[in-house]
């Protein structure tokens, strides 16, 4: 198997920039033979590793196993935009308030921020570095659209009890900092910042192993059986029986053997998102560019972009225009060739126009039909799951790990009363119909994106 060989680390470098930056990590052997545990976790991303880690901390004598189909951090936890934001779900935050009420949305944002704080605490306790820079981040308007959207965003944050964290920067102040002809006013939130997600995953992985978690990588699950007294999980080379099972497979949940019987085939839908990073900026580049906060910039518009400096010096950006809805069940990483020559960074930030693209990559995020992350119980009450983080899964996923651990150890405990867990969840229609709906939404949004881009000065060429 490829990942058993020394060159396997190089194989995964094509999956994202982060695999170029984290230290080499030899994979743990796959599951072979038969074993029995108290709790089995499926998925070696931030949610699964956080669950396993918190289980081991809360119940040191518990037998905890984690199965990962590839290697830890293979999925979205090792491919994302490298920002930690206090945000929640997909779409418009005002719509979330209409769905759930201001109090619950405020609680959800607090829950997400608890995830950011928990990362810092665990990293300090376990002694690992994940390149976290607590710079905060900007939510910025497009100049062509004015400040109406960020004004509305600020009102919503005030409504849900988080308005005190936001600081308004007028367009002149933003221009002085970022030297962008396309960005108007902005809101600065000092919480969060930039980090290396794969270093976080690797640090959490090592901590879980030290605390007794049994990790099996390159162990894709073939079937999940629920007929016996314990849940039975079978891989190509082994089998495992567990009293409790936690599914932390996010965008890959629908591919699990047994997902349909568990009622989870339509819990989420995978959406391919693509990332791009420039070559590293020199100190002279930064002096010319400005960016005194060195914080991420996230555009509040239907024409969404995020830009964030990394610890390695490059500018990492993601754009909503470059999303893709898979028409089948294959979720291989995708590279979008036009991004290699994209002029997006140079158009937004002319002082960085000389930068070349160093790498592009892609992979699936998990989205839900009700625009809200799912945290719940499958049809079998012994099985817990989490999915649908809408591309903001690092902070909430870390926090979900603690919740899932608490639920696995105490199903009727305090965690069971969290509204995120207790609420009714909406499912997607069958996969082919979901795919058609998603492609239609993406098509309509791209048309809208092109209309906005055509009004911008200078004009933003989305297809170059």
C-alpha cells in the first residue's frame, strides 16, 4: 500500500499547501485482525481526533480506536483556508436568526469561539505548535456594493449578543491598510486568526496517541453492522466491535458502507472548494503591501473571497466562484488549471500583482439542506455523528469533538441538551437530485458573480 512506503508523505503534498509545510509523519498501520473497544471513531480530521482525544482525557481507562481511510488530515482538515473565524453555518447569518432565533445563534457563535479557545488550551497543554497567529480577521465590503452589507452584519451580531467584538473601519481606513481599489469598509473581529490546520491535526494526533488512543490509518470502512449487541465495523483487512460509534466523516459520510441504513446518506452533500496560494512574500513585499494587522480578509458579498497570509509567507485565497458540485460519488481532490494563472490577488491588491501562484488544490466541504451544522444520533442510538460545517469546520469541529466525547460517555448528560444536538435536522433529497439542485445554484451564483465583477473598477476577471 502506498502510504506504507517512505515516499507516501510526498504523495499527499499534492492535496494541499499544508502538506508541504507540516513535518513528515509516518502513518500508523491499518487495522488488521479483530478487536473490541468501548468507543470507535471514524474519521481522522479535526472532529474525529478531537473526539478521540477528549474521550481519552475524560475516561483514561476507556478503549478508544480511531479509523481513518487515508491518513489523518487527508480531508478538509488538511486542505482548508487556514483561518479561524467566529462564524456559523452557511449562507446569510440573518437567515440563521430567522430559522433558530437570536439567542440560539448567539449560543452557536459562542460555541464556535469556545472551539478556538480550546485549540489554544490543548496545544499549550500538549506542547505542540500550530502556527496560530491571533491577528483577528476582517469582514469587508466590496467598494462597488457600499457598506450596506457590513452594516447589516453588525446589526445581526448586536442582535445575537456578539456586537461588542466588532470594530468598524471606514473605507479610507481600509484603503490605508490594504491599498485595495476594490474593498470598501470593513468590520474587524479580534477573535481568531490564521493557523496551520495540518500542524493542528498532527499535534492533536500525537496527543491522542500519547493518551492511549489506538489509531489505524489506511483503513477504509467497508460495512457498519448494527444487528449484534455491539456495533461491528469491517475494513478490508480487519474488523472491530464497539459499544459506541462516532462518525466524524463529514463530506465523506454518504460513502460509508451502511450510511443508508443509518439514515445518513442524505444528511449532508459534498461541495468541492478550491484553494490557491502565492509564492512567499518578502519583507519588502509586505512593507509595500501594508496589511499592518496581517489578518485575513473575508469579503461579505455574493461574490465571496477570502485572503489570508500564512506563516510561510504566502497569500492563500479561496473564492466562491470556483466551487463545484460533483455529479457522482467520487470525491478525488481536484485542481482547477485556470487558477494557476489567476489575476485575482493582483486585481484586489495591485501591490501584490507580481506574485506568482505556487500551488492550487481542491477538495470537498460538507453542506446541509438546512444551512446548519448537524450534530446528532443516527437511527441506531449507539451511533453519533457530526457533519455539515459549511467550510468552517476547524473551530466548530474541535468543539464538537468534546461534545461527542461527552455524549459517548454520558448519552443523557448536559451535552444532550445543546440545541445544536437536540434540534430536528432537514435532509437533502436523493443524491442525483441534490447534485442537480447544487449545480443550478452554483450556475446562478456564477452569473451573479460575473455581473458584480463587471461593475468593479478595475474589472475583476473571474475566468482568467
